[in-house]
C-alpha cells in the first residue's frame, strides 16, 4: 500500500494549528506576570530545558536576545554540574518541560529558590511540580501530538515555540524596540547592513572623487570621467562649491544636440545642481534616492555644499546594502 505523504502532512498541519489556536484560550494573567518579571530583570533571562524542550528553549533564548531582552540558554544537566554559577539572583529563569517533571529541570528548583531567582515555567501540565513552584506559569498543554503514537514531541514543542515568540514580541513592544536596535545585534545580516551602513562607509573620496573646475573645456570633463570610472564628474566653482555634474547621460545628450564638441565648456552642457546626500545618512537612503530619480551615482556634500565624496550603485551592491 502506497503511503499518502501529503495526507499525513495535512493532518500534522491541522493538529499543530489547533494546538496553536488553543493557546489563545489558555492565555491568562500569568502571561502578564511572566512579562513583568522579565521586564524587571536586571540581569539576564536564563532559558533552560531538556531534550526537545531544550532545543526549543535555545531558540527562545536566541529570539529574546535579538529582540531586546538579554538572554542565553543553560543546559539543565550541565547546570547541576557547575553551570549553575552562570545564574544569579538578578536573573530570571524561564524553564521548559512538557511534563513539568523533568528531573534535570526540577533538580534546579531548590537552588533557584535559595538564590531568590524568579522562575517562569512553561509546561503542558499546570498541576506539575515545575508549574506549582514557578512564580508564573505558562500553560502550553495540547490535546494531542501530531505523532500518531501520541509520543514524539510535535504539537507540544510547536506550542512552546509559539508561546516563546509571544513572550519575545510582547516584551519587544513593551520596550519600544526599534529596527535600528535589532540591526545592532545582527551586524552581519542584510538587515544590519541596510540599517547600520552609512554613506561615509562606502563613498569614494579624496583623489578618487572626480571633479573639474567651472569653465573647464568639455574635453577635461570627459578625461576625468574616464580616469575615475564612475560615469560622472563634479563641477566646482573657485570656492569649491558644487555647481553641477556632468554624466554619461549628459554626454549622450550633448552628442545629440551639438555637432562640434571641441568649443564647448563643461558649463554649457552640465546638469546644474545634481542630487546630493550627506555622509552621515544611511546607505539605504542613498539607494532610495537613486531609485526614485533613476540615477546610479550621488555626490556627497558637507553642510557648506562642498563635495567630499561620491557614492555609486555598484558600491552599494558590493557592500550588500541592495
């Protein structure tokens, strides 16, 4: 008989979806108390759990840490053999156990009580030892596991994971956690690059900035564009203020409108002003300006409108901002 894999998958989706939906009805004032304990924590939120619950606990700790609640995972077995020293009275412990009777976890209870460390538990048995001894208990009980033997942790671990996400998001919102703060803990990711990288980090500057003086022959501007390879040059006055730019696009228009280029000065055919940006602005803002104006380069100016650099779309691509 051929196995119906998709039918099995749909049953799993249905069972685990029902387990998640049931959490809403199990949510009570204990959730508020758990959030208040974590918000008031001066140290770290220590998340612990054994087996599959341990894997979920590790993920919850990572989610908390990346969303504004300092947290880390401690293995309960290792805690009983020295790692309990990682936990202090200024921390709050979040302990996961579906049965609420996991020996490695319950063994920590007397020690946590002695230290005065607040305890939040997450179990599927509200009457269990771990649930009773906790300062706040989160009920993650499920009607059944997705496993047809009702043995392998499936729906129960999903419910615990979702409850952990609910905690993290509730705390995130209560703290007013921002995207910029999120980026600080994700500097290596694409979001971090978009929210942390600034124009000054990727701009061409110094001798690499193409520029010619106002009144220069068009030939000089073309040579400068070729020499620097950025597809444009700044045009500056005698006080080194930016008065315009000359680009590859301007060259095409010049060829279309003028027969003889030898007599032309850059002033005659440049684009007056040009789009500029400040060096302190986010590189992501440079991308937005370029996309809105359908250009590939921006001049970076200081507060006195002196050009100090240039930023090109290719550099933004290379740095991972796009």
